[in-house]
């Protein structure tokens, strides 16, 4: 909780002293959802409903739901909507995840990880 | 993101019993599972033309550096100095806020609720974490937490006290539950002792928490001596 103390640091890219995104993937998951909505892939109420369902599901599975796992739920909602709207199937998502893992495993430390066509081959 | 400390694992000798393979793996990268999932989505959606990585980067930059509670603070300060704007905000907050160029991406309907001597308003989203992004940026962690989402409805006074705000007994507490269609923003009361202040000076007093209703604007005289005017 940031209750009480309000730090004033003009020009800082923070949300009253708190980082807007904890990790880069959170920012990307956020931006993808906003863009897909803009493209009309889903309505915002549809998004909010899916996100609420994912939060409820995670809570039931024991997630402490303290706000720090918010973007985990966000990503789960995003993956589901992407599959449900037919933009990319669950199988295709898993196949691409596999490819990224392979790309990481063949990339020496300190080098940028880039996806190649052969990462998709078994 | 790559785990930069993997080499230390080799030095430490975990003794997994598959020596060479292990050493080999440790010289290569590994991605965090969440990172893998987001990269996969971005790859697929880029291929299919749904997103453009450059546009995503731009959007992220906008949210990280340009959109934040300062937008809301300017809305509040304008309402404090301009009665006409204040009336507009009361009757059609969506349009009044849009007139300052803070428009929502989600096309949500904005409603402004005012703090008065008799009423203290607080905002929550009990279901997920709907939040007035265009004026407040992205929500703080506590706003997204289950304890806040559930407790603020049951025990608003208790939650407020934890934020250091204790309205007098006669004050009615109202909790507004945001939805995907309606976002609430709280207009705090203008602090006393700010007569003649400019809109810009006033905006400096408006905190994010005061626009969610769990805080008050900053004290114009932080020393609180009651005298000593500058």
C-alpha cells in the first residue's frame, strides 16, 4: 500500500511513486490488449468480463490476488480472447511459445533472442 | 527476460548428475514463462497483421511517460477555478474531460463525483480493476488487490482510516463501483487557503489518491503553522 505518503517528483514516469509496469512483459500484454480492442477484435465490456472471470478463477485456485499478479490474469484473459475470436488458436499459441523457448535455448547469453523459422521445427 | 545469473549456477555446482548438458544449457538464455507467453502472442498477432510492434512500443511509452494522474489533476484544478467547467463536469464529465484532450481509448463514460462537507466519495471496481485511465493513468497495485476491492464496500470507513483519512461522523460515505462502461473520478474539495492560486499551482495539490477518494489534496501550507505566509 502506498497509503499516505505522496512523493512528488515532477516529470518522473511513475504513477505517484509507483512503477506503472513491474516488468516489460506486463507492458506488452497491456499494449496488445489495447490495440486489439482498437482493431475491434473485442469490445471493452467483453474484455472486462473475461478479465473478471480470469481473476475469479485465479482466486479460486489460491491466487492471493494482492494486485501484484494482476497482469498474470490480464495475460490469461488476452490469450483466451485471442483464441475465442479466432485470431490465433490455442494450439498455434503453444507452438509459438515452444519456438520462443527453442530460440532462447540456442541463443548465447547477452545476445538478443530472435525467432527463426527453424525454431518452429521439431 | 534472460536470467543474467545463470553462470553462477555452474560455479555453484548443483550436482544434477548430467554435467556436460547442464554446463551447456547454462551458457544459453532462458526466458521467463510469462515473457514467452507474451512474445508468442505478439509474434502471432504481428504475423496476422493485428498489431505492429512499433505501435505497441509507442503505446507503452505513452502510458509510461505521458498519461498519469497529472491529467486528472488538471481537470480538478480547472473545476476549482472555473464554475462553468465545474457545471459541465457535473452534467457531462465525458465531454468536459474530452475538451481538455484527455479522451479514453475505451470510449467509456466518465462520471465525476464531488466531495462536499456532507459526502465523501470513494471509487472501486469490485469485479476487475476498471479505472479512469485517461485521467489517472494506470491503477496502483493496491487498487487492483482483492482486499481493497472487497473491503472498501463492506468497510469504507476502515479502509479510509488506513489511508489516513478520517471524515467526521456525520459525513456520508459513498462507494462507486466502476464498470467497463462507467468510470468514476472524484473531485476533491479545494483546500482552504488557496485563494488567488493559479490553475497550475492548484493542480500541484491534487493527488492521485484524492481523485480515487482515499486521500485528500495536499495541504497548501505543509508546515501547518497557521501563520508565516510566504
